[in-house]
C-alpha cells in the first residue's frame, strides 16, 4: 500500500512515508470489510479507459473540479470533467498528485470554502 501511495502522491511534493504508513494503518483499523477497501482499485482496473462522458452534462450542482499538476493516474481528467459539467470550475493545484498531502490542505480548504460560499 505504501508503494501505491508513493506513486499516487506524484513527484511534485516530497513523499512522507511515515505519514502514508499511519494513514494506511488507520484505513486498515477502521475498515469494516477489508475487501471493500480495494473496490475503487478494482473498478479502475476493470475499465482503465473509462471516461464519464455523456452524463456529466446532467450535473446541476455548482461544481469545482480539483486536479493536481502532478496527477499520475489520469492526467488531464479534471479538465475533461470540468468541461463536461455546465459552469464547472477547474482548479489546478501545483505540485499535487492524486492524493491530498498536508501541504495543500489550506489551499484546498480556502478554495472549497469560497466555492461553497457563492
């Protein structure tokens, strides 16, 4: 799990292996069904080329799509989603990969609060 976290973290910010290990231990300890923990991974592996085209235009809620500049899993996916949702905004977070490291928490919190206050 740590090796996977390292890849998903991306290369833009330092990877804190100790913090990743603590997070994975919390996930393990809190999991009611360990098989369910891997469902997201299994879904992605089943259809790695999946794009939610043709349905996102139905989203009516104000939407802020957030993507890291070092997204390793599906770079550019955020732009595809934001483009398909009417009125959606796209926020690119410099240095962030697929995970939400502490270095970006404040920036993300400010953006989400501003978005939800509108």
